[in-house]
C-alpha cells in the first residue's frame, strides 16, 4: 500500500485552519522557497496569549492535520513551557509563540528575504 503524498498547499491550509480554530493571533506565512539556505518551504508563525492557548493552538493544528490529511508532525518541541513551540511538518515548520517571546526573537526579520503573507484574523 502506498502512502498518499499531501501537497504543501493543502497542508498549509489545514495548519492555518487549526490555528484559527482556537483564535491564534497574528498569523504570518513566510515563503522560503526562493532562499537557497532555507530548511523548509514555509514557516507559519503565530502567537497565543498564554501557555494554555499556545498548547491549544498546537493541539488544534495536530488534530486537524491528522484528521483531514492523516499526517503527523515529524517533530514537536517546546510544549513543556509553551513559550515557543515548534512543529516540524518537514515542508512547513510552524512556530507558535507567546507574544513577548515572538517579539524578542523576531523571526520575521531574521528571514527578511522571504515573501511574507499576513493572514487577517477572522474574529
């Protein structure tokens, strides 16, 4: 039995859906495909207002991607303190921050060559 390959666009859509489901804030997509040194195609960055909301965002993304696409992240780290959780889906890396930690690390500026798409809050 062969495993169905999930397109990056479909995965991206479901990740965003998972973030929005629990009201993740300030969602940004960094398209890294034109950057030679990038480790993946996209970064998805968002933040929650507390460690509880950060973990809720992570669980929501995992649940929706698993349910819709039968995919699991290759690696997840940071859930113990939930200040910055990284979810690695290989082609897409999701960064879920608490707001202050996101401001401090400022990943968007580190990857300034990326094409940035801001997702408007739906609530």
